[in-house]
């Protein structure tokens, strides 16, 4: 998928929402436990109820991996379900992988060949050869962790050498490994003011922004500091949408929560003269 | 497993070898393709042929994950096989995970509860809350990436603030999150001289050392710079051992390669007055 195609979806849906399918089996409605694959049943209903409001889905792999073999089955079925029914939607494997070259190459095959993800999140610590194998797939993206939204982000991501903080160095160094057509960056919404600094070094890249909602970030702040001429933002919400309800109407509740976010996004897109 | 128990194994086997089960399905002997689970058949023979020469096995998860659901089955069977037949051996999930707290918690469950690994490699970029969930399991270890052995290690790991390089800051900051009984560090053999600097800040921790063999590091240099009074080293070799042969005698060839390393390790343990 090209960045242009993502932007077309954003305009069409008046939304730059990414729904995080952090589908914790312990948090899904109990009545789904009667189905053969409760997490898939949950995902399917959430997807059907929100697909026209979101441009991306992002399963975090931990929630699937922690269920072992059956979790991988659920993940594959979920990706296939989205691809078959809603082929325009961008699908992100939130995997935070990163290993030496020949090993990253296998992860790239796992996510881009064996499964049909459009993007994978990758941790930058091991440097260029841990990232490059993902960049050889046309139309697929690495989403490199730059500035994350969690408390521990401040432990190492702000280490400063010659006035350049580590998260800035990660972007500055890595942006030449690929292009805006195969790289994006994770930038947490809890540091929305940092988006201005990041836009100075990566004006055109799409940014995946977690931390709005449950983690306290402000959508309007993110948009005002980070939006570019192609929007350039995918703002993720997970728990706030998928666990908006826990009864038989959980999917309707999820739709209502997603609609609320989408409507704020439509306003912000208009404010940025993109609609 | 306590660090004392690991050291007892090291003395008994006169070895501080970790065999990396990077069992790439494309590199295992062809005749195994006739079995129902070729990678498991390969691992089983390698394990039976080397268990008395090695104190640890380390499957790199990419090799299993890239085979999807069947790969997870193979991984589970491999861990169970080692645990049942050779219960004293330390088993490391080379996963390089690391995510926000509630998600790391799920990874910890996946590796320590659902599967019976003794340790998991974790990437430090996201800081404390991405590491702590792994530290709540008694007798289990986080092995945090500090200085890796790949070329890309120099991209970010040497970023220096106030005379402290990032890999040193990772160790200095994280060593208070746990103890020597639940944390180890990855330090690549290709930078053996750095082991002296690392021993100044982490004198007692075990270090997992990749990069000997195929990646060019020297075992003797590693031992002379990094050994402590409990040995404190697990030196990994993957391809150099498991792919030493590719015929029907591959397991014997692997044993021969492991024996060669073990014998050098026995000499180095004697040189360090640990035997």
C-alpha cells in the first residue's frame, strides 16, 4: 500500500484511526466463550462494527502469542478476515521485533509472506541490519519505535549526545535506510509537543501514535503538532474502543466509541484543510 | 534456577556453552523431511548428542515463528523434550521482546507459564515497565540486550551522554530493577575488550555472549575479559555447532564441534582457577 493510498482512505473515511486489536481473552465478553474460537469471534464482530470508521487495525502479537498455538491460529484468521472482507484496510503487526540480519529476515517472511500484514513494528536498538530485511518488501512498512508512550520511555529514549536525543537520532539515522514508502515511526501521544521536533526531521513520514485515550494523550494536540499534507498520522486506540462494552452489545458499544473518535478526527482534518 | 546452580552445572560439565537452536528448516539435512516434524527431529538429535557438553539451549524464536502455527508446536515440543530428559539444562527463549507493561506481562506468561523457559531475551529500548513484568517469576531471568554482536550495534548502542555509553547506561539503570538472580545481559563477543568495562558495572551478573564462531569473536578473549568467580558467562554458538554437518551423521558432527568448544572452555575454566 502506498502512502497516497493510505491518505485516500483517510479522506474517504474522514478518519486516521487505527484500532488496536489487543484482544485479551480474559477481557472479552463471557458469552463468547461458547464459540470455538472466542478471540476470533470477538475480533470479527469488532471489525465488522468499525471497518468504515478506521483505516488500520493493529493486533498486538503478545495477546495472541500468550495463547500459544491456538493464538497463532486466531491471529492468522483475523488477518485473513480483514484482508478478504475489507481489502483497503492497513494491517499492522505490533510485534516490536528486531534481531540480527538473517533472523530479522525470517521475521519479515513471517509477517509479510506467511501472513499478509502491511507493516510491522520494529525496535531500533540493534541498528540497521535488524531493520533492513523488512524494507525489501514493496508496499510493506517498518514502523520503527522512536518515542514510545509508556513511562519507561524516559529511561533511555532521551539520552542526549551533541544535543540530539536518542529518539531523534533513531529517526535521523534510520530515515536514509528506506523512504516514506516503507518506513513509519512510533511516536507516543503522551509527548505531543515532541511531534513538532519530530516533524522537523521527518516531515513526510507517517507516524503511528499510541497513547491517546487510556494512556492520557490528547488527539487534538497530536493533530495540531503532527499533521502533514497527507495527514501523516495513524492514531491508535485499543482498550478505549474494543472494550467499550462487555455485554452482548459490545460491538455496538465499540462502534459508538470509534464513531466519537472518528468525528473528532473529521473536525481535525477539516481544521488542517485536508477535507 | 539459581546462579549457583548454573555454576554447578558449569563445573560438572566443564563447559559454559549455550547451543543456539537456530534450526532453520531450509538448512537442516534433507533426509529429515520425511519425518512428521523435521525441525523437532533435528533438535532432538542435536540435543541428545550435545546435552552433556552444554549448560544451556537457546532457540531463537524467529526460526519457529516464521513457520507459523506448526513452528510454535515444534518450539513447545523442543522445550518439553529438554525439560523432561535433561532437567538441569537452562533454556533461553531468544525472543528479544519488550513492550509496555501490561503487554510484557503477557509475554512473560507465554514464556514462563505456558512454556517452561528459564529465561527470555528482552530489548531495553522501552525502559523499566517493559522489563519488570518478567522479573516477578522466581528462578526465571530476563536477559537484557546491552551490547549486541551485529554490525548495527554501533548505530545506537554507543550513543554517549556524560561519558556513559548507552549500553553502559542500560546496565547501570537496569541493574537495580532486579538482582543477579533474575537478570543477565547480552554482550557480544565481537567486542570482547568491552567486557572489562561491563565487569566494572556488573561484576556478578551472568552474561550471555553471542558472536563467537560464525560472527568472529574469540572465546579466549571473552573468558579472559569477562569471567568472574562463578564463571558468569554463557557463550553461545549456533550455526557452528548445529550445522557442522549436513548428512546422516549431522548429530555426531555437531557433537564433535561442541566437544571442541567444550574442551577449550575446560582449559579456560582451569586458567581462571574455577576447576
